[in-house]
């Protein structure tokens, strides 16, 4: 009889622990989603003509006021003592950061796509004449489980 009770208690304890783990994982995913959304909101507040220069992976074209986080940066408020959260911004680049290209094969962002509105998709660098700017915001964080949230957006001139 005591073996049956012990097995029952162990099973119940395991179910409670799994439920708590699932709750925490869900809470973490919500936090990460909120962070990704707030990054998009922050980007929406930037002058459109400077948006790509501020958030691409090269410092060579950063605006002079020094408020350019780049394409990969740590995210505050999502650390749990094990690992820091990181945001990675993915743009349609070919040949390295700083070269915004229409001929990129990023299906997740609807590319290839005419980014400068001239009616053609070419292999030129459109970092100075884009009117559409697709971006994938990826936030990664290791918590209870490895969390990764991706949000896709397309910015356009207002």
C-alpha cells in the first residue's frame, strides 16, 4: 500500500513541477515578445531616412549623434542570472552590413522586393534611397528553456 501512495505522491509532485515550468516558460515568452514589440516601437520613432543607418551592423554610416545601437545588442531586463538576452535585427543585406539589397533571398521578409520604388529589383546598394525597409526582430534568451521570438515588420516613409 505504501508503494502505491509513494508512486502517487511522486507523480503528483512531478505534475506540479511540470506545470510550474510551463507557466514560467510562458511568462518568459510573453516578456520576450513584449521586448521585441518595444524595439519595433523604438525603431518607428527614428527618422525614416536614418533608420537603416542606425540599426545596421556597421558603425561606418552611423548618424553623428551617437544613438545607434547597431544590429545586435543586449536587451536589458531579461536576464535571470544564467544568460543575457540578445536582440538581432535582420535586414535584406547581401555582401555584408551596410548594403541594403533588393535581390536578397529572404523569403521571411518577402524578398526579393523593390525597396526604392523604381519598379525594378536590382543588385545595387539601396541604403541611401530605400522607401521600404523590411526587418526581422529576433530576441533570444536562455531562461527555463531557450526562448526565441521573431517579429517581422516593414517600415515605410510616412
